[in-house]
C-alpha cells in the first residue's frame, strides 16, 4: 500500500502562510500518493474478485452436485411414488371390489342398543349377516370390541346359504394389535355364535368369554366350514363345538384358557338331528394352551352320534401349563381324548403337559360290524411335564393310554418323561398295535418302561428298541445281539413248523420228545419211549446218557454211548 514517509510534509503553525512553490510541492506528493493508493486499491479489488469468484465457483459446483444428487433422489422418490400409486390404485380397486361384494356392519350402526358398559352390537351384526346371505356378500367387521347381548344366528333350517364374516383386524389376536373381538356383556352366559348349514366361513375374529359359563361358538351341519386365524379365549365351556362337519377346515386358530372338566376346548362329533358323524375334517396349525379340561375331544362318548372319521391333524401344538394364568393346578384330564373314530391321523405335532395322560384312546361303541376304527400318529413329540428339567408330582404316569380300539399306529415319534410307562396297551385293546421306529428318552421314573402291554390274546406290531413282535411272533433284531428271556412259565420256540419247549433249566423237548440233563436216569416222573437223559457227569468207560425204552413212571431206561476208556 502507498505510504507518505514521516517528515516529508512540513509542520505548519497556525496563521503561517505557505509559498506557491511549497504548495505545488506538497500537492505533487499528495497526488503521487493518491495515485499509488488507487493502484493498490485496483489490485486489491482484482484479488478480492478472483478469490470471491473461486469461492463462488466452488459453491456453484457443489450446488450443481447437490442439485444432481437431489435430482436423482427426487427421481427415485418419483419412481417410488409411482409404485405406491400403482399399489394404491390396485388396493383401491380391490377395496372397491370388496365393498361391492361385502357389507360393512357400520351400514347398520343405527341398530346398536345402549347397555351397561357400552352398546349391544348383536342387532347390527345380525342384520349385516341376514342381508349378506340374501345378496351373496361377505360381512366386514372393522377393528374393535363388540359386545353381543344375544347369540348370532348364522343359517336356519329354511336358509342355509353360505356366508363369510371377516374381521379387519390382526388375525384374531387378543394382544391389543388391532383385534376384532366378539364378547359377552358382563354376567351373561349365552353362546356368542351358532352356525347351521353349508359354507360358513369366519376369519380374524377373537371370541372372548370373560371366564363365564357357556360355549363360545357352535357349528352344526358344517359342510365346507372354514375357521381361519381365530382365537377362542377364556370360556368356561367349549371354545368351539363342531358337529356333523364335512369337508371342513379349521386352521391357524388358537384355543386359550377354555374348557372345563367336562367340556373340551375343541370338540368334534356328529349330531343325530343331522348327520351322525363328522367326516373329512382337516385341522391344521392349531394351538391349544392352558385349557382347563381336555384340549381336543374327537367323538368321545357312547351316544349314537359320538362318531368321527377321516380326520387329519397336522402341526398341532398343545401345552398344558399353569404359567401366568388363572389355572391353579395341573389338570388330571387327558389332553387328547379319542373315542369312536376311524382314519384319524395326527402328524408333525407337539404335545406337552401333565398330570393327565397326553393321549387317551378308548372306543366306547361299535360303529358297524364292517367298520374298523384306527388312529395313526407320526413325527410327533410327546413330553410329560418337567419342573427344572426333572420329574415331579405333575409328571404324568403315562403319555399314551390305549384302552379300547381296533388299531393304533405310531411311527417316528419321540416320547419323553413318564413315571410308569410311555405307552400302556390295555387288556381289551385289539391286536393291531404298531409302534415302530420311535425314540424314547430314559428321563423317567425309576420304575418306568417304554410299553406296558396288558393283552393276553393275539398281538401284532409292537416294536421295542432291540426286538419286534408281529403276528404273535417275537423276534430279535441285530445279528450280534444276545437274547435274555425272563418268564415264570414254559418257553417254546418253533423251527421248521416243529416246537422246542423249555420247561425248566434241565428239561427241554423237541417234537414231543423230552431231553434232560442230569447225572443218572430218572427215578420219578412220567416218560415216553424215546425220551433221553444226557449224562452231566461222564467218566471213561461210562455211558453218554440213557434212553427210555418202555413208557411209564419213571419208565424203563437203558444206557447208550459207551465212552472210551
């Protein structure tokens, strides 16, 4: 920057006059300094402009990059919005179709009745169902809890048209995740829903019984019944009583804290007013937990309509626990009771609990002279109750109890923890019991056994860890295994159609001829010609044994086989 050195200008006193020459000199100095300063100002302006321009250029470049990035993001957002719009348009179309083919119960909201604690929605939902059956539409139930002051009636003797009730909540959940709940007003015990006829479908509904008496849902003559994603909760009665079903499906459904000592959480049977049996029912992925009585009842009883056939159960989960519930004691009732059935299959399931037996099979009446009953269980885990991985008073005496029936097959299952036996086959059970390729744990009571077979007649199919029993024939498995037989009676083997009998440790017989081992001929007992005694104390020059040549008591005996001296 231009500077005027100190001393260049004279120090003027007040009132002093300068000459023209002095004035011209000072003016020239000032002019030069001003010009120099102006030049430096111009240089500074140029420098500042360049720096500012560079900074501005950098900022503009960054801004362009940000603009490009923002543009790309906006383009991505546009694409996502386009996809969302497409989905929304599709959902709107689906919703329009649904609205066109369904009735929302709130179309009849004006029919609700004020009661203690809220509103009675039974008239609203009943009207929706009646209108849906007339117009072949579905019934939509938005999220919420609906008190039903009276029983919903689905179908009558005169009108059994199909209808579907759809809860728009979260799959029947009772976990406050947007559920649709049908419940009773306080201190009432009526059944919440009764359905009669063909094609009734119900989805995503929770039936809440408030621990009062009465069934939650009853279905009769349920041809092509469909129960999906529902929950039956806190009923001192049947959660679901299903009778005279045909080609029906119950799937992805929960039964929790239902039943009593005399009412199963889920019962399946016939109905003498319609069909005497339920048949062709598929029960898939159901969960039964903490129920107070029997979890699953398949036609148990001796009434004429206690009958079910061709029942396929797959992916069933049963837990008989008392954790965090109002169930105070382990129930003594069986978890599964099977009565008068044929063609029942239980596959890929898990059954845990106590104190009661896990599976109880007892046919109580004949369904016809030519009708065979039967239950088949495959790939299923039976586990008796444990406390801290140890048996206790809640551990069941047995896991499976076969009291009466024509046939039982168990294949590829695991049986774990029982105090007395894993399986008991009662004396009255039929001959066909096939228990094969199963694994059973040793974690049981000290006196426990795998199978306790109490039958004395014909028996087929029992399979033990190292042996098998089929068609009244016991056989050893494994060429290197040893045989040990404990018995209080005679032992008999058959070979080539002829018998070998072992009466005791010194006597056996072959084809009716006795063979003994002792030191001298018999002096007592009755013998026939050809019976032999082998000498157990042979000496040089003595006899190898003796043979009976005249029958009698003890008969006439002669030595044979002189031993060389």
